[in-house]
């Protein structure tokens, strides 16, 4: 419950800070987003590459297990 209240307060502050009649940080926020966008995109790309490698590894292991299961099944007959 405390986390929910703190989250709502922080979101309200963020909105207040960006409004022209509030703290008027709107332009600064936009500049920050422009600056962090390439770094964020690189981070997301790196995570996607790691996920892709893990997926390829899992598919390779699944194929080996399937072949082993087929070999075990054929040897039991």
C-alpha cells in the first residue's frame, strides 16, 4: 500500500514539474529524453541480442533432447 501511494505521489510530481504553471521543467525533460534515447536503444538492443543467443541455445538443446528421445524409443522396440 505504501509503494502505491509513493508511486502516485511521484507520478503527480512528475506531471506537476512538466506543466508550464508548475515547475516548467518540460523542456529539460524533453532534452533528457533526447539524450538518453540512443543509450536506451543500445541497452534494449544488447538485451535483445542476449535473448536471441539464449533462444538459439535452447532450440539446439531441445533438438538434441528430441533426437535422444527418438534414439531411446527406437532402441526399446
